[in-house]
């Protein structure tokens, strides 16, 4: 290789290296944060990580007669650490991944839901567009009791409410059918042999407002957040209405 060709190869390599450096320098903050694995510390009042959720935060509680009755259904206080540079809003999604995929025997006398049954996700709380200067939601702020036919989704004092999956669950019940916005707490089947785990996830986002409107659900919220997440954190609480599981979890002491 003569000197001219050698210089051309060196220049080509240098140009490629320079372009790569420029590309990295211009990488959007969200992509840089994603590579670093941005993390938020999430705390839920009165819920130790992996421990039981108090009945005051539950949609359903054990009944003195029969199996269950409606509970206080307050949202717990939830707080999180400040998001990384570039955070413009937060979102909360609370979900239960332990819901039976077959509802035939749910809450049926003489029947049980096997622990090994295939499970799906049930969304309990979707709250987005939380301002960047807010790092907590007060107890009872988004829910303070069971509201038959549901709380109104949309703008609230804390953010933008999506609809949770009680909207679908009560669709055939004329007394409860409606749009369930905001927080509605645990109410697993009383005959389920599996403990349910409730994930309180908080996301730091690089946009002030997600492109969401109408009665959006958990799946729509997660889709809208894609590509905008700077950091994430969660804590998990447990709950059961099966008396044997409650005893195992020391829930009634």
C-alpha cells in the first residue's frame, strides 16, 4: 500500500470514530439513562417489601358472615426518590400478575382455584402525568372508599387517571357496572390457593404529558411510556382472602 492509500485508510477510520463519538454525544438523555438502568426507590406506607397489604387499602376484606365484604379501599401513601436529570413527569402503575385466567370457579362454594393455574395481569391503579416536582401521593388522595360504578377517569388533583380492570370485571353486574378510574385495591378470589402479589411501580418520564386521552387502560399507558422511561422502581405487597393463606401470612393478627 502506498503512502496516499495509507493516509486515506487512516482518515476513513478517524472519520468513522469521530462520527461514532458525535452520535454518542447526541444520544437522547432517556437512552443514556436506560443504559445506566435508572432506578427509583419506591415506598408504600404500612407495606413492608414483600409483606401483606393492610385491609384498609383493600377493595375486599373478610366478612364476619360469609366470605368477603367491601373494604375501606383507600389508596396507600406512596412515595419515591427524585428522578434523574431530564425527568418531566412520573407515572404509577399498580398491578397483580396472579389473577386466574379461568374465572369459572372463582368464589364458588365447594370449588378452589389451584395455585398452579395459569395467571394473567390485573391493573389496579393507572395514574400518569404526575408533575415532576411531586414525589408522593397522600393516603386516601385518589381513593377513599369503594365507589359503585367507579370513580371518574381523567384529570384529577394528582394526575391523569386511567381505568383499572374492575371496569371489565363488573361489566356484567348492573349494580357495579361502570368506568373505574384511579385506585381500587386488592380483591383476590377467597377460594384461590395462591397468594397474590401487588406491584406498585413508579416511572420517571422524559415528557410532561403522555399522548393519552379518553378511558385508557394499563396496557395503553405502558405502550405510551415506551421510549420515554428514564428510571423505574417498584415495591411489592401481598394479599389473600383465602383464610388459610391469611393465617400463613399472619394477616389477621
